[in-house]
């Protein structure tokens, strides 16, 4: 049956801005502290104000800041205005389109471009560009046009975008079933012992640093993390760093960055995970100077989504794409190559 239209003055519609489900291992924790761990750039004061104003709900009931979050609680933050990411402004940003047909689009994303709008990044994102270049892109479950997966802001490389609802469903299924092929090129600190290997370790949010993820093992694994598998292969040994290719079996946030750090090979210049410090090498001033130059040439983590393979949602054909290394990584690797030659 149709609902009676309600006079706007009487009913204020609320929009969901954040939604988090507490894990089954969640210890009782005040809701304001719980939200601090999940919302980037949020202050305790802002969260408490939102609670006082009745904007924080647990299982659809407004709560005060001192409510203790329990396992499986659904915590939502609701406001009377739509989230900024839904006020999508199409922006004329050039896109490097590798492939396009009626159903899909493959884009080579430059480093520094955020994939979708979020806290502090409401413009200049891939989504702003996509909505300018394409009309009627289908929304995914988070209301984000065309997106079936994403890569970090400072990671360059390939992304597939769905242009129709059918393509969205089909591609999302492939990512969910881990049948897509994704290989990344990474420059990591240290000389890897093995020529190839596999890193397995559940990934979840770091308990102390809310901007990082970390690997959980043993009893904590199931409670605090999600299963993640990365296969790596050494491509080139360059003295104090190694060039590796990593193939993802799962797609967790920061997966390669977290897994490589876990095995003692943090990504080169990955500031969030401590890779912007000189982690290997000598104490020579000359070497420090060389390092500073490498960081200048590549002012981001050394990670590039190099290949992408998926089954075309309409034709059923296996499609594979490759994106060459961007200049900043090329230049940095060239410096290391040169340095490695003169090491012996």
C-alpha cells in the first residue's frame, strides 16, 4: 500500500552516514570509543555531540555516548542531510581508459587519485570523473556508481567499472568468489630470502593505530580479522630492496601492504606502515642522500595494480589487461638498479 505523504515540517528524514557491525569478539566498549576506531578524522568531541543530538543508533535505537557496544551490535550514525559522497559532483577529470564496451570499462588510475568520495576527499575522485564521462552508471550496494572493487589512493593501476546493473552483479560475484586475476608490482624493503612464497594471515583493523590494518594469528584470527592470501614472486633483487609481483587471492583493505610488512618487507615509502624510513642499508651520508632522492622521485608507496583479469559479464570471454609501470616507480627502480650495480 502507498504511504501517505507526510508534511516535511513534521518528519525529518535521517540519512545513514556510517554503519558498522561489531565483530563476534567485540569486548564491551563505549560507543564513542568504538566509533573513534572506525571513522577517520573523527574527534571524540564530535562523536559525543552527535550522540547527545540523538544521531547515534545501535540496532535502530538512539543511544548515549556511554552505551557499551556488544558483539553483533549494528552501530549507525544518522544525520538530517545526505552524506557528502551522495552529493556527487561530476568533474571533468581526464581518465586513462584502457578498454571500454557497452558493459564494462577498464581504467588505469593514477597514484594520488582517490577512488570514491569520503572524509576529506569530496572532489577529484575517480567517481567524480566517471559520473562526468558516463551517464546512468549503476550503483553498488554502498551507492557508489560503477564500482566493483577499489585500490588505495596512492596505488596506481587497473580498475574495472561496471556500466550496467547486469555487469555490476556479474563482476561483484567474480570478486566475491575470488575468480578475478589481480597482480601487483611492489618494491619492498630488504632482500627477500625466498624467490617465491605465500603469505596467509587474517587481516583486521590494528587495535592501537586506527589508520592501519594488521595480521591476526591464532585464536584472534577468526575474531578480529578476515582471511587473506597473497602469493609473491621475486622479479628483481636490487640490493637493499626487492622488486616483487604479488597476486591476490583475496582483496582485503591494504592487503599487500599489511602482508609484506608482516613478513618483514614493508613497501618502499609506504608512510602509513613505516616504509618511509630507511629500513635497510648503510649509515653513509651518501646513502642517506640517495634514499632521499628515491623518496622524492616516488613520493608514495611503491605499489602498482599491473594486471587485471576477469570474465566478461556478457560474452563470457576471459579478458586480461596490463598497465605499464608509471614513471615515478620506473624512475625509482632505475635508481636502485644503478645503485645495486655499484654495491659490490
